[in-house]
């Protein structure tokens, strides 16, 4: 049955629109599909490529790293990893011209160096070895960029981001440990942890004053933003946090002053992160230090991004994960920070509840009523006509703010980047 999609225009105008417009050339792809290809010839191609089934070959051939696939993109790949550097060359058959009739794109080739970690990216940027880079350029190195800009012959750009919180903490409400699971599902516990964070200190030390201390919330440029959402449960209030924790029964402590679990054993909350999009190591370590005031033993655990994603997707062992809270200007397309969700990056907060929702109750675990209500609201938002959407969206984001399924720290940060002085036509 056809249903309205109130987000369709936003989807078309975003990165999601590529799913509607990707350039899978029929004359090329038909040779890998059994509806069009000779059966014997296709079987031989599957075997020669080392695959078992035709669809494995088909998906491999339509991948972006396939250098033989024709494109109408502005640049086309001519060298892909493991060959380094990766190279995309100007497509001479690209279909656009500028206002003066000049063929686009202007740049003949783009080379991508592949390095082991973001520290090396930032060192190369400081040294002036990168023509332009925004992704993985970190605020911690901002003084170095300023100091070396003249010698490196580059300028520093600050573009606005749609991040509600750069270091967004994801409590895992479907943890395999029943005690941790119950605590994470308890709203008062999540609120107490949020009040136990001194965001002003993190703002100044980890983010050098960039952005603003705030809760995990939308940004003001979003039509569904409410100022009270950005401050809800976000003030540093040790007394209130301790009162809330005592109120849910976490009154017993060990000799060091840390709270014990309801079963009498040590209560430890491990926060896992991959250091890829901000000063997350510094932030998480400060959060763990601040939680000592409320008797919570926090442990920071840094991981490789691949391992982090695997553990986050499994959704059973991770106490808390960290990711950037992006998508905060068109949040209804992918509202992963406004309802309990299953994912790798961002990490799962409710893998079993999400499975239940996705399979209409056939798999996973039935969530509590407030979570089911949020899933229902999202369904209603997706199917709402434009004039019916505002009250539904308002309720959806009100619910998210009240339930504090995610804990924010510092957000509304600029995306710091570097750009060589001879590299022009770049929005400043």
C-alpha cells in the first residue's frame, strides 16, 4: 500500500538522494545480471572472480572501487586502495558547465593519501602538505594550525556543523548484564549521570572554548529546535545527581567511596570510543573523573574504529559508547539520536528493541511503552503530510529530551579545516 513520505524532499536534497540518482549504467551492469546475461557466460565470470553466486559479482561490479564501471560523476576513480594514493581523475564526459560555459569540474585530479590515524592527518595539515582537508582535522591542534599557517601557506576555515553534541554518550539499555541493563533503562540513572558532568570545564579544556556546553539536542537552525531541550538535565549539579542515585537504591559504597551495584558487587561503567571525530579521549577521561563526585567509577576505553563498530553493532557488551551527534538539522530522516537504536557508528543503545521494531515483533525484545510510543511517532512523522507534521515532530523531540536516551557534552562546534592559499573557489 502506498503511503505519503513527508521527508521525501529532504531526502532528495541530502546525501540520501544518491540512492535515487546513483549512476549504475545499464549497458555495463546487465552483463552481471541473470535476467540479461548469457547463463554460461555469467557463471564463468562468477567463477573467475572467485565468487559463488551471481549477486556477489553484481554487487562487487557496481561498487565505487570498480575502476571499469562507467560513471557520469565529475571525477572517476582511476586508482583505489590498496594502491596508494587513491586517485580520482576529471571525467571528460561530465555533463555540467559553469555559468560561462566552461567544462566542469575545474580540477584535473584529486589524490587521497591514506594514513594510519588522525594524528598523522593533522601533522601533515600543520606542515602544509595537504591542499584541503576538513574531515578529521581536530580542534586540539587549532593553535598549531594558526602558528604554522604562514609557513605552511594555508588558511584556516571554520564551517558550521549540524552536530548537537560532538562527544555524545550512548547508554546501552539492552546490555547483556541484567544489572547494567536495568540501570541504563532507568531514566533517573541517566539523568544523574548527565548532571554529574561539568560541561563548562570540558568546553574550555577539551574544546578550547569552541562551540557551547549543551545537552544532546537539535541545533537552533532546525525548525524543531527548542532552547529548553539544549539545557535539559545538562547543568552540573552534584547534589541532585547523588540524590537521584540514592533514590533508585544505589546507596551502598565501597571503601573508596564508589557505589555498589544492587547485587553488592562493584559498579563500573566503561565508556568505549574510537578517536576519530574530536577530542573524545580527553572528554571521556574528564567525564570519568567528574563522576567520582557522584560515586560512579567510570573507565575510558579507546578502540580501533573497526573493533568499536563491531562491538557497538552487537549491542550486548558495551556499557556506553561515544559518537558524534550529527544529522541535527534534518533529523527526521535519520533520527538515530532521538530514539533507542541499533547501529555501529553511532553505537547501539537498544539493539534488541530495534530488532523488535524492525521485524514488527518477530525478533528482538519488546520495548517499554515510552519507547514504543517514540517508534510509533517516528512512523507517523515519516508518513505525515507537511501540514500535519509540526505537532508530531514537536512531540517526538519533546519525548527525546525528556527521556535523555543520549547524554551530550559540547556541541554547535565549527568544522575546522585547512586550505592552501592557492586553492580557491572554496566557501569561506
